[in-house]
C-alpha cells in the first residue's frame, strides 16, 4: 500500500495508546512504507491501552519506558539497538501529560511539584532520550526525530493550562538538541504543531469541544486529522526532508496563519 | 500636561485627517511632550479633512504631499528642513489606501494597475521618504521613524484584501531601510501593528464592525485605542527606546499572542 | 528510480533555466515520481537557457510566458489545461528578478519604476497565475502550489537589496491567496525559504560567495542543495502534506533557527 | 533628572547585584522617574553583591527572597504591600541561574536535577511571584511586569546551554500568565530580549567575549547597554505602553532582524 518511502529504515515510536492515537496511526503508516518499528509507552499507559494489538499487527516489539526515569530510557535504547542490530533512523515523541490539568488546577494556581513533573514527562523526556541516543551513537547519520507539539506554545489558549509552557519547553529542547545532533551526526530534530485532534488523550482537556470546533472554523482546510499527521510524519522521517531541522512545523490546515475566517466572523455576529 | 519626553525634538507627521486619526492624536501628544511638528497629507485628504484646525492648535505648518510623487516628497523634506532650520528627529508614517478595496474587488480578482498604486502609496512611500531624507541627511543621529501597520501582514483577515500584502511590504521596507539608516546614522525604523481602530479611514473597510468586535473579544486587554497608540508612538520617538529598530511592534492588547479567549469560545458555542 | 509519490499528478513548473536550476531538478524529480509536467519560462530566459533539453528528457511541452503579462499567463493556463486534458495538481513558482540589482543600484537609491517591475515579476506574478487558475478552476481539489523564497523576507541581508521586499510580498501573496484557494478548493499554497544556492541566477548577486560561505558555516547541516530542495518540493506536492498551507517553510539546514555556531565564533575571533 | 514618567508608581525589582546589573540601573532610573522601589535578591546574591549601597541611594527597603521557595515569595509580597501601604504597579524580574553551566556540563550531557532547579529559579519563579500577587490582589490595575530574556529562546547559541530552554519557558510563562492577569486586572506581562550585556552575571558564560563581539558586529546600532535597557524598562512600566502585553520585546540594536551585516561578511572573508 505504501511507496517504500521508509524502506530499510528503523525507528522508535512513543505514545501509541489506542487506534485513535497519532502515534498508533503513524506506526502503521511507517510499517506500510517499509520501516521496522519498536513501540514504547509508559507502563501505566500500556495497561490502559491496546498497544499489543498494534504490536502484533506491525510485528514490533513493545518495550515499556517511563520517560522520566533514566534507567528506563537507557534500557529502551539499549534493547532497541539489540533488536535492530545497531542504530536506528527515526523517533516519534508523542508524549504529554499534565498533572495540574488532571487535578483540575487553574493555571494561576498550579502546584509546582506537579508542574515540574509535567515538564519532566512532556518536555525534558525528549532531552533524556536524545542524550541517551547520542551517548550510544544510536541514531544513524541523517536520522530524523519528531516530537508532537501544539500552537499553545506560541499563543495562549487558556484551557491548555501548563501544557502550553510544557510545549514551549519541548520546542526549545528540540531546537537546542537539534543544533548539537545536527553538527555531530546530521540528525535533524523538529516538532510538528498539530491541529487539536480527537484522540483519547486530547479529549480529556476541559473545553476541548468548543476548542476543536473553533479550530475547525478557523482553518481554511479544516483541522488536520490524526491520519494526516501520520502521513506528514512519514515524509519527515524520509530522505526527502533531510535539510529541515530545528523547526516547529505547523500542520493545521492553515490555522496558524489565519487571523480570522468569514465562518468565525459570522458566528461572532450572531 | 506632558512629561517633556520630546523636548527639543522635531518631527514630520503624515496622515492626520480628522480628530479620530491616530496621526492627529499623535501630533497633539508630541506637541504636549515638547516637540515641534510639521504636518503633511495628500492634497485630496487635506481637502476632505480638517488638518488646518490641528495645525492651528499645535502651531505647525502644513505641507501637502502626494507620497507617490517624487517632487512632492522632495519638496516636503526640503521645506521641513527650512522650517526646522536643519534636520529633524522623527517621522510618523500613517498612510494607507487600497484602490481595489475602494472598487469593491475581491482579493482573488484584483486589478493589477490598482494593486501597484496601492503599494506605491501604502508601502513604497516609506522608502521614498527615507531615501529622500538620507540623501539630504535630514534625520538627526538616533532619530526614530514609525509606520503604522496591521497584523494582516502576518495572518490572513480575508476582508483586509490587498492591504495585507501592502502592510507586509511596508514592514519589509521598514526593516530593510532600518538596517541601512541604522548603520549610517543610528536612525531606527519600526512599524507599529495596531489594533483595528475606529478612524474615519478604518471604518471604510468591509465587515469592519464584525472585525473590530472580534478583535475586542480576542484581546485580553481589549483593543488599543487611537490615544493608546499615540502614547506608544511618543515613547518610540523618545530617547528611551533608542535600541529598538527594524521591528514590527504589536500594540494590540494581547491579540497577537492570544490563540483564543474564553469570550470567543462562549460565542462559538452559541 | 522514484517512489511513485506523484503518480497520476500533473503540474506546471516555472523557471527552469539550466541544469543547476532548482526548477530544472524539481521537474526531473517530479517526472521520476510519476508526474506529467508543463514547463514554462520567460521568453528571454528561454533564449538564454537550455529548457528544450529538459523538455525532451521528461517529455514535457514548453510554453513561453512573461508572468507580468496577463495574456501570456492566460495562454499558459489555457494551453496547459488543453495539454493535460483538464485541471492539474501542482505549480512550482521559481521566479525572481531584480532590475535595481542588475543596474547596480544601492537599496537606499533604487529606481521606483524598476522596483515596481521587480515586484510584478517576482511577487505579483504568483497572484496573476493563481487568479487565472481560480477563474478557470484549473487546479484540482487538494492541489499544491509552491513558490521559492529566501530568509531575507524576515531578516536583512544587505546585498539582497529590493529582493528582500519582493520576497516578503511574495510570501504575503502566498498566504493571502492560500486562504481563499484553501476555502474554495482545498488548494494549499506555501513558500519554501531555501538556503542560498549556486544556481546561474543566484550567482549574479553581489557578494554571493561571502554570503553562501557564511550560510554554510551558520547551518548545522550545511546549506541545502538544489537537489535537496527538489526532494522537498516533491513531498510538498504529494498527498502526504495535504494540511500544510499558508506557510513559509524553511529549508536551510537549520540556518533560520541558529543564532550563531561555533564555526562562526571561531572565525570572528581571528 | 527624570521626566516624572513613573510619578506615584511603586514597584519591586529583582536581581540588582552590583552597579553593572541591569536591575541596579533600572532601579535608579525608576527612582529618578518618581517611583518608589522595593529591592530583592536571593540571599546568596545579597551576600556577594552590594545591594545595600543601592538601597541607601534610592531609599528602598531590601527583602531577601529565594524565588524557588514559596514562603520567601509569600513573605516578599506581603512585606512589600506593607511597605507600600497596599498594592504596587510594576515588577522587574531579572533572575537567571544555570546549575549545569556552572558545573561545566555540555548541553547534551546535562544533569536533570540541576536542569529542574535551573527552571525553578529562572522561569517558574515568574509564575510563583505572579500567582502570589494575584492571590493577594497585589498588583494595581494596569500594572506592568517585565522579565529579562535572551534571543537564545528563539535561536540556538550553543554555549548558552540549558538557559536557552529556561528562557523559552520564561517567555511562555509570561505569555500565559499575561493572558490571565490581563483579563482579570489589566496587568500586562512582557519579556525584554536584551543584547548580551557585560554584567557580572553575564560575564560568567563560556565564550562570552566572542559572543558579545559577534552580537556587536551583527547589530546595526550595536549592542544595547544595560543603561539602554533600563530606559526601555522605564517606558514599559509607564502608562505610555498600556496595551503592550504577552510579548517578547527585542531590545538589541537590530540584531534579531538582521540576517548578516557587511561587518560580519568581511570578517568571514578573512
């Protein structure tokens, strides 16, 4: 079904919970394009989700990893290299979790211990993974790393809460590490700023429906779906995009460069 | 009434039509802060407006100038230098006119001769004025030039039509000329990206009311008024902002960095 | 050789002068990926270049078109539709020409008639082409339009002269038209901001060598080559990037998000 | 000496170490402009520096505060309100500290406990202070909060290390909190992205000299000095800039919008 865009490539995909997950669909698309995959997720997410169904479908091992835990990350990279018989070519970081959102804390009243934990899981995790890879020379020359982000990193969406700060931090880590991994090994690191997506994780956010409808009306092409995002990830992992690095790539049907649409103005006039 | 922020400074202000104009209010504020002013506007705008009332109030000469005409621009700068007895310190460029908007042309069906004229008046005019000033060494060391812009230069507001392109071009001219005038004479050049404002000019734009209400609801501090903008221009002309140059400065109550507000989401849910 | 990424797609490619041209290499890659192509260039460029060699190689018709001439643009789109037997799927706009640079005018002393001509050819041409396509419903649903740009649209590179303003205007036209064509027909319009490239056209710019070396040292992955750019265009024309629109896409080895490199600092310390 | 720009206003200034500090000079300028000040710094910084000299000069109390400590922050705001007899109008957050830089860790090999501590002190501290102020309704209507940042938040400067991520996070916190404080109380929150400055703190960064020379050559107006920055802070605290919020304001002599200067190209050609 694919075009062999990733023939011979190998990669690790974080964050496939269930079949609505961007990571899940990306794993399938990468497999269709000829890639070999290692799947990973947090132990708790693995219990909740259905990752084993996916693993079977694409013939991929699953290695549990709490990304805020150094040993887990170390184990993941080591085991992945053993599985692949050496280095690999791409990583999808689709990880985000906000303790303060879960606890229902307003942004102006967040708990700071939770805030730090949110950053550890959602942002610093990218650094941990890349630092471990660099130490082991785990990513092949011209490899590609993608982390999923959201435009709240640039503009305020009040209900997005501390995750906005987590995404800003994530994008900065991608840029900073992208510099060093680029100079050293031509590895490129980018974030994709995706439309709000009806995944199981996304749906938990307060006011998510008003949010997603607004984004739909504010995007000349409508919101990008999880499947669209998976397609975009595939080309970002392919050799067609080797000189794109250290960027935040908007993938949102035009939302980010639209000030207002006629559809929104009409609604405002009601 | 003022704080002597512009004591001893001299400047040219383009575009004061009537008492709602940002340029009009800025002229008054600059005068209150101790500056001497030369007023100018297009001959046609002078006939329609009430610039002479302003001139009297702040004791400023009025020199007509069609900014798309080389001789007019040359005459303006020459006469201003004669009036001031030498160089001057600041310029406010508050000029914009779209022939295709006036003719009711949709953006996708604009007339190109009109499009070029729109750029000549709204954007290239800044280059003409600055080039003429540079040739005559008319702006004093550490002088400050401001042109008024709008966020349609970055994001699409469909009814703003070709003025979006004109403002992008204007901001680029400000940046480019700002480099050269900065290196040569420490003159700084910036644009201010102002909230939509109920001036006589602004009101002509189709769908302006829906537009301004949306902006009001999307700005945590509300829309910036013409008077707010005049206050901001004053500090941009003062010595307090000498190292700010080649920028587009958002002055919009937070609109530009707000993705959505609760007020807008509520309206969307209706 | 390709991956059938553009199987069944049809497109028009502007600006293939000789085998160093980005447009030339893109045409070959698109052909390899299964696309049918119509080639076009300005009559004068066609005389200077070797477009017929390319046409033969990829079995494409060549239709001359001065993009500042309404009839030429109209003829190009009509003839292309006749050739393709209906609508087409993509356009590459690789067109830029600065009369003031050719005449050796400094940015602060440009001739305004030339300046307007530069904008007509380099920027407004994109509007003319898209407006003509829209009128004839020439671009298929989910089609993709790319125009080549340069980072001088965001930051000043002094020798780039008025082309900086032309590229800012081009990017604005892409964004504005992208909104309307997106809403109407899901056609996406983007610009690619490419590294300085040693093409026959690029080489003409004053100080180009210092420029390209600096960019090479400032890019963690080095400068993107014309071939890299062609690969990137291919994926932007493919269905893998359907939700990317109204953007300026940096394709520059990391230049745009690098503040300084150790390589540059070392050179500065000499 | 001043212009009474801050007559009747009251504010807290963090981070005045010695007379080279931006915070130190800003405190003096604010005092000259008619403001009352409370000074604060970390206990360790107070021992190293000379804050009492400043306190005497501007007749300001000094309240020690470790910004990563909830009780200290609470005490600071309470005591400041007691001193002022109620709410206050502005805050300068000039705080940054990188444990990994101090320990000489390369960015790709940072210690994560230190990384979190760096964020707590340099970035989350702004949240702590603002949250405490909001709880106590400590900042008056239309108050103004400034935090000092650096362009490494947008583009990579390799030796800036984890402070780049800290500044990105700081800017995000300013934006996020700026939304909520703006909606609630018209309080505006911005960051100023200042040129590299030869302060006692700045000088500690590895490669700082090459860095500052490069920035000087890359800025059409040269680097902004600490005194320039203090002047800019004054107008950002004044009522002249009431509608500017949620922004990162470049104050850098044009560095941020300059791609390259002739001075740098010449050096590259050596």
